[in-house]
C-alpha cells in the first residue's frame, strides 16, 4: 500500500509538514489553481461541523474537485469496530465494509468522531478513525478524533509562521480556560505538537488535574527537543503562564483523569472560572504583543474577554481562515493530479510512516 | 466597506431592483453563462428549506460556482447576538465570530432564521440576519427572516412582469387565507413591497386582527406612492377583496398583535376558514383573468381550491421557477466575476444603502 | 410527454437495460467523460442514505453535473398523495406541487421512500415515488421504494456479467438470511428481476412465511422465462439452497404476510437464526466457486460469516462500486447532453413504457 493518511501531525515527518506549510502559503497567495479535477473527498461526520465542512468543501471546489458531506449524526450510524463481532445488536455496519466501499467512490476520506464518554482507555484508541484508515484503500484524513485534530494543528502552525516569522526558540503558551462543558483534548494536544514541530519553547498552563494524556505530553516534549525547542515547564497559575509569551493559545478541555466521571469533573472545574484571558494578563506577554490564538468557537468573556478578541493581538479569524489554505495544500498533496499547475513537493512521500 | 447586502427589497433602490429583474430575464432566456467561477455561497439554514436551498445551490452551479449548505437545524446552533455577553450559558458561539469566519471561506453568505415566538418587539428586529450582515465582510443574503423574504419578493416581481406586462396602475390584491398554523409575515410583507415597487395599486384583504406590522404597512404605502401606484384600501371581506384584481396573491399569516400568545391567536383564527380562494371568488377578478400567486407550499383546498391551482389562472409553478432566475441574477450582481459574459448592470452599486 | 423514468428494472425493455449495462462498462473503463455539464439531479431522501447519495453525487460530479441532496428526514416532509385532499391536517405540501417545482429546478429527480408499516396493500402501491413520476415533468429515478431498488438491481446485473461472463442458463440463488430487524423486500425483488433479465436460472430459498409478494414472484418467473432462463424452484432449506449456484445473493427481508404485525413477524423470525451463509454452505456452490453478493450494509457473522465476506468468493465491494458506474450510465442516458463524448445508445427510447 502506497497510500498516505493524515491522522496526526506527528505521523508525518517535520520535512513533510514543512512542505505542506510552504504549499499552503503558495495556495493562499493564489499561485495554484486546479489540481483536484475529477477528485472526490467523502467526509463522514459522526459529530456536527460547520467550519470543517465548509472549509473542506470549499477547498475541494476551489481546485476543481468535489466534497461529499455525510452527516449520519450523533452516533446514528452505529459502526462495528471489533473484528469478528457477531453483529446481532445495535451496530448496523462493520467499519471494514464502510471503509472499503467509500474508498471505491471517493479519492480520499475524511472522518470526524469525537470521544463519547465511558472509559478513556478505550476512547484514546481512536478506533473509528484508525480503522477507517486501516481498511480504506484511499487516504484518510482525521477531521477530529478523541486524540487529534491535525488539520487544526496545521492551521495553527501556518498562523504561527505568518505572525511570528521565525518560530525557533520563541515561546508558545498553551493555556487552559474555563468553559461550562468538559471538552476534548484533541485541539490542545494538536496545537502543542504543531508548535513543538516549529522548534518553539512550549509552556503548558493548566490547573492541577487538567494534565493532558501523559503520552501526549511526552510526544510534545520529544518533538520539541528534536526540533531544537524546549518543553520549558508546566504551570498551574493563570497569571504566571503568559510571561514572555510570543503566542498564547487559549483552550478549554476536560480532565483526562476524570474522563467518564462527569460529576467529579464538573466539581473540580467549578472553582476554576478565573482561568480566562483578560487584557491585564495579556500585558505580561513579550512586550505585550503576544498573539492570541483560539480554534473557535470561543465563549466570549468566559474563555477570552471581548477586549482581547477584538483587539490587535487576536489572530483567531486569520487562524480560522488558514484552515482553508492548509487543507487545500493537504488535498493537493494527498490526491492532487499529477501535472497540475502546482509543483508537487512530494515532501510527504519519502519518510512518512503509514 | 463597499460590500452590498440583500436583506430586504426596499433596501435597494427601485432602479437597482429593476436592473436585477432585467438581468434575471436575460438569465432565464439563457443569454448568460458563467460568471461565478471559483465563487462560493455559504448558506446557513437555522430553519428547514427545500426550495430555497435547491434553487440557490442550482443557481451557483449553473454559473460555475458552488453552494455550501449548512443546516444546524432548528435552533441547534445557539448563536449569541448580545454585544458583551458573558457566554457561560447555552449559546456556543457569538455571531460576531461566526460571521467573520464564514466570510473568510465564502464569497457571500445566505442566512435563514424564522421567528421563534416570544415577544414580537424582539422578533421584529431580525437580529440574526442583521448581525450576520453587520459582522460579515462579504455580502449577506436574507433567505427569510421574521420580517422579510426578499428573494421571494424578487421572484414575485419577476412573475408579475412576465404575466402582466406593464404593471403600473394594475391592481395587486394580497389576500389572507386560513391555515391550521400561525405563519410568519415575511412573505406577505415582501410580496406587497415587490408589487408596490412595480407601481401597482395595492389592496390588502385580511380579517380584523390580521393587520401586518404597522411599519410594514407604512412602507408598502410609501413605496407604492413613490412609484406612482396607490395603496387603495384594506378590506376585511374575502368576497369583496378580489374585485378587479389583475393579480391575486394568496397567503396565510398569523396575527402580529397576538404574536407570542398562541392560544388567543388560534381562537381568533378558528372562525376564519372561509378565507379560501375558490373558483367562484376568482370570477370577480378583472375579466375573470386575474393571475393567482402563492409562494408555496400551499395547503390545497384550504388556502386555494384544486380547481384554481390546476386551472389557467394559476402561475404558482412559474413563480417558484423564477426563484431560480432572480437568484442567479442576484448572485451575479453581488459576487459575479468582472469580465464575465454578462454585461454588469452595476444598477445596485450607486445608491444602495448598506 | 417524452420523458422516461426509472422506477423499476422491468419497466425498461431488456434491450434498454442491456444498453445501460454496456454503457456502464464503458464508463467504468474510463472511456466517457463529461456529458452532464450544467445538469442537476435533485435527490429527495425521505429515508437515510450514505451509499446511494455518495454514489449519485459522485456520478453527477464526474461528468460535469451536480447533485442536490434533500434529506427532509424520516417522514419529516409529510407529503399529501391523495387527489382532492382538504389539507387541513398534518400534510404540508401536496406531491403534485413538490414534483412540479423540483422539476423546474432540476433536470432529473431521485426519490427514496421506504415502507412505513401499516397495511401492505397500501405500502405496495409505492405512492410517493409513483406520484413524483406522474407529476414531475422531468425523469424520476427510484432510489429505493417499498417495492423496488432498481439502481441496486442494475449494479447487481453488471456485477453478474463481470464475474460470470455469459449469464444465460447459469444459476442465481437468492437466499434469505436472518437479521434482527424485518427489512423491506425491495432489494431481493430487484435482484431476482435483474438476474432473470440476464436469462439466469432463478432459485429462491427462504423459510416458510417469507415468500415475496406474489406479484413480484410472478414477474420474476415471467421475465426469466421470456429471457430463456427458468424459475427452477423455491426452496425452504438453507443447506439445499446453494447446490450448484453460480451466484449466491444473500439478503434478509421481513415477512410480507405479516407486514404491519411486528410482534407476530418477530416471533416467526426468532427461530430462523440458522439462515446464515457459512463457509461450509458455500462449498456446495458450483465447484465451490459461486460468487457471493450482498447489497450492503451486511450484518457480519449474522447474515454472512467473516470467512466468506473476506474470502475469494465475495464480490460485495465490487458490487457496491458498480452502483456508481451504472448510475453514471443511467444519468447519461436519461439527461446526458447531446453531442457529448459518449455515443448515445438510445436504447431506452424505443420501447420503454412510461
């Protein structure tokens, strides 16, 4: 099998990611048209999406292709993932067959499947997206799973480069924020991995009990070190967090330790409303000019104050726009027509594990 | 900001509307192909739609563009509209951010948001569609709000011209009809504004208690007079209503006075089943040849009898088809590529308030 | 009216079906591009679909056209089908008007409407799809109704030809399988009609009480005989069923006799779990090489064992892929642009009843 999937940023080599980002910059400048003629991307959304589906559907169209959006709804397409299962219960189709068939209709497959509570040891396997990749003969793109949101990570990386220029050694602060719900950790893990891949100094600020999955923390640390950056420290105070930051990534997420125990998680979270990015805290960033990032949607005046979101430091709308451009680059790389007007970088084809 | 929105027919100058209608006629005759290459329309349907989304999606495609359909469902994308809100409750995204981001992916944005009961003083503000227009940097098209359905109004105007030729001074009768539900007033208000803009004599027939919003009635009267037509009278008898009519627009709507008080509204409406367009009543139109219009879907034998709908006076299917053509013209006008095969009328760019 | 619908395989002449299958083979080999430029297919799904909508949407796109997908949801677009109905109840639109309007926007209309329980004498009329065909001025394609799934039947026929070469006189076994739910009979009836049209020997194996609708059985018998095949017998033993089979079509369906009496049907079905295609049973096919077909989704290890589905006899993924190619051919035939690169076979235009 020579196909390449895009399930997590760290599955691709740093050079391959760098190639994507350079291609995305060219795409954004309008240097590349076409390249996806007669190509179809089928997107399976187990969970709702507005931004992701709009940006992917637009990406396909802008280069001559077509995106098919399948929204079976919240869990309404109960797929079997266990090999050998006797399917006399609730699951109506095995992922083996779903993946094989969609691979015959489309040139690539996008899959979104959020965690559904229960046991983190199960959820962290990302069984739905991993099995689609295993059984589909065409490239599979992770549109957000329990563990990763690599398209968001790509957009984050592109935005960091645009706003900071050279990223090596600059300080990236991922800071937890309060939110009325316990959200998944896919976005914060992917953002930190993106920044680590750019050789940045990584700081993670979160209240005690809100550590990321230990394997994710280890991956971030390892990648940062490989790329010449550093995993400086983990901070548990929202005021100390932002000191000297070149970029501040605000995000709320639920406690991994208390995953599947919503009452306990909610009780722990209830005392943490002070974790909010205010204009005052923003002043402690490097020269008061740290850029403010968020994947959106954002709870205004809960995660981030209006004055910050609507002020000069915020780059959240550019960041959202970059979703479109990195995805155009990704699609051109994965399924682009040979001989299209782009210069194929082939950056992903050498050393990418699949 | 040089962008132009299409939120209500009367926001555009009569000349601009006239330019759209002439462009729509050329589009319908097949004189114009292309013009929307690489253009994307994102449509946000807070409420369901079959006709509107099919006609807009087809309109984009026929000229080389693409329509993205977002259907968050009935209220399932709880958008915050209050400036400065502390979003720790049910709303998950502020319309400021939604509008800004969608404006980065798409070249124009369509928004449908029906009234949701409660207080008419609130609903009549059309906060969702007005705020999308305010915060989105791209043109916003009203796909039906509490107050207006201007795309329907455009199709109504095109149909009146097609069927009546010169419209000035001819009689347009908007007549209420019974319906088991209390429907919004966006369509009747928009239809009367469309006819007024064509210089027609306007008659509104409705039972006592079913007056339109006073501001809408005033706008209709003012526009009719400006265009050389007249607001003849308001009639409260379904038999008298149609005398001398050149066009009869049948539509049911709920009482604005009793908005948010469904039991009282239902009690008032219950005695009004006689408000139905019958073949007998049709005879009192001018020469018995008045054209019969309805925006569809229509409750057969409740709003209009089968014999009328399937008879020679009915133009309802042509009227529905014209949705497609006026929307093609609108999109070419708002976001059409310069140098496309159409001759850009620029009718909207001069004196249009935005 | 010169328009041609595609509501049931047997509505088309054998020559017309043969023409479609030959066109589909050319399409699959990549010999035909384009042909649907500026064409729109509107698909109305009263019931959910992933495969059908993906394959049709892809089919339109690959030839330059566009598919609009309308998913009013499970019964959420209550259409009136009775002529003359006084629509003061739950139905919001008459199918007369829906069909007429969609026919103005699109070049062809696809309709899916499953049976909804109640009375089989009513359900078997296929009122929704038949009325859409009656009132729409454009071709209507049945995307699966209570009685027929002709696009699946076409894909079945294409697959039989691909896998068996000459089909005349070869043995086609349609065998019932257990399933936790009582499924419709549209697929088994259509599959047997497809095989009959290829001149195959038809065997139907099912438990007593699971006979198809008598009219369907008669149609299968008549078509088989006309095409030089034979309706050999009906078998009520899952072991005897497969002897000498060249092709085995596994499918579960509910009892037509007990339609609308779910408790009785469930009780009858409960003792029939042994109806499952096992590797052992597969050995009794001709030379152990009978091809195994299923329309998917399939309940693994309930309808068919893993070892069969993942073994060399299974052609279910090719069969699913062929949905795409037969539909491309069908669309080219029904609404393809004259002068496109394909050689129009015109096979359907001579003797096709509409």
